[in-house]
C-alpha cells in the first residue's frame, strides 16, 4: 500500500511553530493554497491543504518560509479526529517527510540575488544510463 501526497502551493499565513510532548518535539503547522488545474466559473481557484512538519523540518520551514512563499511538500495524507461540544470531527493533513523550495531566488531591493529558494538544475538520463545535467529535457 502506498500513501504519498505531493503538493505545491503558496503559504496562506506564516508557519506556526510549537513545542509538544515530553520530548519537546518541534511541530510546525501551516496551510498552503494549491491552485486547481482547471477552474470552474463559480468554483474556487485553489484548494487549501493543512501540513504539519516535525523537528528539523519544522525548524527549516519556520526559518525559510513565510506567507506567500511557494513550497513543495511530500508525505503521507493522514486523518485527524477530534471532538468539540460532543460532536466528532474529521480532517486531513499532510505529514511532511520532505519540504522543498520552489521557484527562483528572491531578489533584494538593490537587484542582487538574496538567499532564498533555488530551483535545481534538471537531470537527464540518456539511453546509456548516463546522467547529463546540461542536456535539455524533452518536455
């Protein structure tokens, strides 16, 4: 069985980091807006997905991401249940195993490249199984 969700979207708010449990684990909760591929006339343009990252990934997200920043997350889709006023509720979230930058480096006010997201160079494997990182992808 396989349970992997891969989402790319923009953070809708700054990530919230909390410390939980007796082991003092860091938890980073955030929500991303994932644009829909096809838009309906009266329907929403995006889906809003809750994501949770733990410990070192939580620290990474808290330091490098903020509201409006593009992010790519990969991990299992998990179900949460909770009870409020005697009513049982269910929700879904991605438990982020991987978090990646998306897009180009940010530019600072003077036009120079600032530290930020980096897009990795595409890797192409030819028919011989040799990796050529300089070759353009065919799509």
